[in-house]
C-alpha cells in the first residue's frame, strides 16, 4: 500500500517535484518533436521527389514522345533513377472508353515492378497534373509523385518518382527511442539530484530545528553556523540574533533574581539580629526602644522593596492596568508637592512650582504620573544636601507635555548616567535598592512617554515627557 507519510517529508516532496517537472518537460518535448518530425521528414521526401519530377519530367517526355528505342528509354529511366536516388516507374497511358488505362512500361527496379499499384498515377492521368500520394506495397509504405508526360496535348505516359518511407519511420523510431532513453535518464537524474538538494536543504533546516530545541531547553550557548547568505542563511542569522537576545534576557532575569534576593536578605538578616538582641534579658528600656525603631525601619524598607518588586514585575509582564484620563498636570504636581511638605521641612528644603499661566493638560493615568513624581522628588531629597532648593515645572511644547524635577545636588556621575534607569542600579547602596527610577521609566514607557535625565554637579533634571 502507498504510504502517505512518505510524501509528508519535505525531502521526498522536493525530489518528487523535481522528478515530476522533468518528466513533464520531457513529455512535452516528446509530444512536440516526434509527430512533427515524422511529417517534416515525409514532406522533405515529397519535395525531393517533386524536384526530381520537375527536373527530369522533360527528358522522359522527350524519350516517350520521340522515336527512341525501348532499350534507350529503359536506360534513361535507370539513369534518372540513379541520378535522383529515387525509384522511377514509367507507365504508358491509353484511353479506353474515356477512362485512362495504365500499364508499367519501364521500372528502375524492374524486379519489384508488380509490388505497387500507383494510385497517384491514375489521378495524374485523369487530372493532367502532378499528383502526390502514398501507398503500402509489399515492402512497406511508399511515397509517390506522379507527373504526366504529354506528347502534344495528350497524356502519353505517367512518370512516377517514388521512395520508401521506411527510412523516415526508422529515423523517427530512433529519435523516439533516444528521447525515451534520455528522458528516463534525465528523470532518474532529476530524482537523484532532487533528493540530494532536498537532503542538503532539510539538513540545514534540521540544524535550525535542533538549535530551536536547545534554546527551548534553555541552552543559548551554540549559535548555528550560517554558511550561506540565501534564505536559510538569513533565517539562521535571524535565529542567532534571537538566541543572543534571549541569552541577554535570560542573564538579566537571573541577575535580577539574584539581586532581588540579596536585597531581601539584607534587611531580613538585620531583623533577625535585632530580634535575637531583644530576646536577651539584659536590654534596658531605652535600648529596647531604639531596637524597635530599627526594626520598624527595616520592616518599612522590606515593605517598600516588596511593593517595588511587585510593581516592576507587573510592569515588565505588561499586566499593569492603566486608567488614562485628561489630567491637569499642574494641579497634580501641586498635590504631590503638598504631600512632600513634611519631608521638605525635615530636609530644610524649599520646593518651587513653575506652572505657567495656561493649564497643562495630558491624557494619562494620574495615579501613575503621581507615582513617578514621588519617585523623582524622593530622589531629589535623598541626593541633595539639606537646604537646597527643588524646582518642579510643567509645560506644553511641540505637541508634548513635560513635567520636570530639578535639584541642585551633587549630580550623577557621567558613567552612571546611562544606567540610572536599570533596576538595582544605585550610586549609594546604603540609601535605596535602585528600583525607583527603573519603575518610573517603565511607567513612562507604558504611557507612551519617556523619562530622561540631564545632570552635572549642582544641577540634575529629570524630565517626564508625555504625548499631549
Ligand atoms: N536627583 C538625583 N541626584 C543625584 N543622583 C540621583 C538622583 N536621582 C537618582 N540618582 C542616582 O540614581 C540611582 C538610582 O535611583 P533610584 O532608582 O531612585 O534608586 P534609589 O534611590 O533607590 O537608590 C541612585 O542611587 C542615585 O545614585
Ligand atoms: Mg530613589
């Protein structure tokens, strides 16, 4: 039984495709060449006979009409046959009751004189014109050109120039056979070549498949050899590119988890230490209160870290839901600034709001924009010496709205500037876990905005740009 699974393989399909195409091409060639060839060869033969009849008809007519001996006519017939490489038959014509009667008078192949009937000769005798015909004699098919020989106005004889068609048939048979053999060879070759080409292609595809499986299993170590710049080469390149990016993502993820667990462990260890100290009996009331204060600080820190981590993972997973609405950014800035009043007081700092006269409205999620602003203000306070001023401004320009927080602190070192938005990047580990700006910039991205930074000693500006 035929197995369909055989055709399901790309390799076999390609090989069969090659085979079928070659076979079709050769079939078309065969159908076009072979029938044409036989009629072409036959036509050529007729033309040769017609030419011989045209050239030699006059000489035969003269011999028939003149006062020439029978033997001389026979010699003429034979000589013409030799010269034209045809068989020449001379038939005498007589009128019996108005219809022509013919009988063979001379034949260049006298031995065969009786094998043919010469139907073309009868037609030529009746019509008085050169006539072409074929018949099958004792020795196979023959093509004939019959030309009437006139003496005065009367058709005295018919000269028939004939030639066997056997050689034409033989030639056609040879061509047909060669075509068939060549066709079979070509088809076999196509099958083998198709198979090899297909195997080469499928091997390369298999490499891709193997590599994809490795990547799926988490192994990013081996790029696929590219080899050529054809489509499969391009695919391999694209694949290697993807693999590289996945590897980067993978290592970033591992790094993230390692850092996050480290960040979590530090306060937990410290909590454990305080609890142990508190458990020992000889702790006076004053120390106990101090320890409890430290405990609260660590718990706050842990809580903030947990919330930040959760926020960041939600943002990166794309599962954070935004509720955009038209927001007056000036008003929002004022509210957040008010929240910071106690902190500013403690820091002995002053916050200046520059909002301009016109309302700065943007479509965004007010909760998230406030969150970004809190992160920025938090940093401005944390990274500036007490007593320095902070400026918050909101403005609309060139189709975007900009909310900027500027401080006069020590600034961010040039080499850190491009990394401040990376999770866990901090200039000073003691102060924070480095998640604030990462969250702020992810939030900005989610609102189709950007968060940028410019900094030099004495002037640091973080600018949130949102589509207006
Ligand atoms: N206004 C600022 N002035 C100077 N440095 C800043 C400022 N804001 C952020 N940074 C630097 O960027 C780092 C990352 O900030 P952030 O992501 O908020 O983390 P964290 O404040 O928790 O350390 C900070 O550790 C600090 O070094
Ligand atoms: Mg911060």
